[in-house]
C-alpha cells in the first residue's frame, strides 16, 4: 500500500514535527543560493551547546533523569518497574554538518522524546527503563572522526584520543567540550542496553522513488576517511616550464579522477568515493599550487572490496608521487567496518510497519549512524523514513513530511514497547 497513512498512530505527529521545527531554529541560516532555511550546528560549537540545552530542558520537563558523560553524550532515563533490568535505548545525534536540514539525527532524538511524552501522558509503565540518548559529534565534519561519542561510549575509540582531536583552527575537542559546558562526569563507557533503536531519514532516493513508507535497515556500509596533504612546489604559472613543475593541484585532481575510474572498473563492488575537500595553496590564479589539503571518503557495503580499494589507492599515491614529483602524506581519520543489524529486530520492525498498514522494505544505510556502534554491544536496528527531493541530505533541501516522520516514530514506539516489556530477548 504506497504511502498509506497509519490509522493507529500512537504518537502525536504535530507535536513531534513542531519540536523538529523548534530545534531547527538553532543554528538556522539562509542558504544564499536557494533562499532555503538551513541548519549549521557543528559539533561543540556555541549552536550545538544551545541545541543541547534546549533538548536537555525537554528531557527534564518529561521527568527524565539526565546524565552527561565524559565525552558529552547525554542519556535521559525513564525508570521501569524493574529498574534492575537493562534499558531499551533510543538514540541519535543533534549535531549537524554546516549545510544541514533539520531532520538528520534530530528525528531519532526528538522521536525518542515524543515516545516518552506519549508513555507519560497515558501513564504507561514499562518493565524495563527507557533511555533516550544523543551522542557527541556523529557527523565528524569538524574534528574528522564520525560517530565519535557513540564510538567512545561503546569502546571503539579511547577517550583521551577523542579529547586530543583538533579542528581546522587547531582547537582541541576536549577544550571545546568544556567550553560549551558538556564535559560531564559520568563514565563514558555505557552499560550494554537490552536493545538499541534509531529512527533516521533515509538520506537517499530509494524509499521515496518506490513510495515505500518504512525502510527496515539491514546494516551500514564500511566507511574509510583520509586526510591528505600533498606537497609540491609553488611557482610562477607563466614562467615555470611544465617539466619543472611539482603541481600539488594536479596530483589532487589525478587522485579524484582515479577514484571515479576505480568505480567504473567494477572491481570494487558498490564502492562510492568523494573528495569533499580539495584546498590548494596559495589558491591564486597565476601560481602553481605548492600544497593541497584534501579529504577522501570511501564507502562500500563489502569489507573485502573496501580493503582492496584502500590498498590500490595507496599504490596510486605512490605512482602520482613519482610521476608528479610531489609528496603525498595521508592520515586515516575514520574507519569502520560494514555492520549488520539484528535480524530479530528487523523482523519486529517489519511486523510493526505491517500492523500499521505501512509499506516497508529492507534497505542498507548509505550514511554512518550511531546505531552501528551500539551493534557491537547489543542487538541494534534502525528505521528509515523517506525524504522528498530524491532524499537529498546534508543540504538545506533535506525534507521529510510530518506523516513520514510520524510513521517512523510510530513503528519505533510499537517495537520499543514490546522490548521494554519483555524480560528475555
Ligand atoms: C554521516 O552523516 C556520514 O557522513 O555518513
Ligand atoms: Mn545522521
Ligand atoms: Mn549526517
């Protein structure tokens, strides 16, 4: 049944949507090109701090017990009849890329709060506690490592290593966390929840194109990020003979074109590759670039294909170094393997969607998500909702309707209620 409406929606769709709108005002900017309203709430910026304080105030209004850990992750707990049992956790992030819409991450967090609001107003008690969480710097845009807070909480990244990350201005993550007032006291290692659930906008075109209401997320593809510094020789653009150049800009271009050629070769499965930053220095019309700072983002649903692409790319760097007389320094800034979500939770999500008359299909996540970190320590799963305009995301045009958002949180509500009332998985 395409784009059917749920008749039994458990949550208040208007209230949920209005909370997304309110949070979206923090860090709001007008996109000069399109006139659209975008959101810029970079991790640990003043705007992130303001957004965090707003969400915290909502958590407290709901009577939740709020904890901030040493990496700034925030956990809001609703007690259960059996407080000794591990909680069901609902989470995501509220930091954003600099050119965001208002849904990425926020739907998962504010959807979790809407579920709690609904339970509270109905006086519904659950056996297990329910925790709504948001994690520090999921986006990785500022400090170069994505899913940072959830990776620290679940033990993939060490706290001190995270504190010592620096942004482009050289500002240290630990100091910035303190500056916005979110350097908490609680142990950063989270106790394994009974299960972890996350609702998110799809950020791609698949569900929208097929007019499917709910994506049952099967897993997340592998991610590999590198920061490159390419060193050549800055020289006069007119007077330097071509054979005497060491053009760092050309070297960066060759790497970018090579990535596209690797994809076209078909040897790397469903590889995706992006050089999102290519910054030549001095960056002037009549000077051969002597230095380029650049980034490489590789994604692949297959770990095997990912590893092969990484190896072959490094070999290509060697080739470019010798052919272009440049030095290529590279540093791995983030690396995660492909992750599969709990089949049993996927089944429950599909059944909950079915029960509400919502069409659904399995889908793999293109983006990274906090749920992939929790999948290491407990059964975890994700619900996707479609986005309009080909599901565009990391862009002010990112947009999901009130109904699409409500459908996803309704499904979350149903699955959460089951999990929170059972003693064994
Ligand atoms: C996070 O949004 C990512 O880049 O996958
Ligand atoms: Mn996200
Ligand atoms: Mn994102």
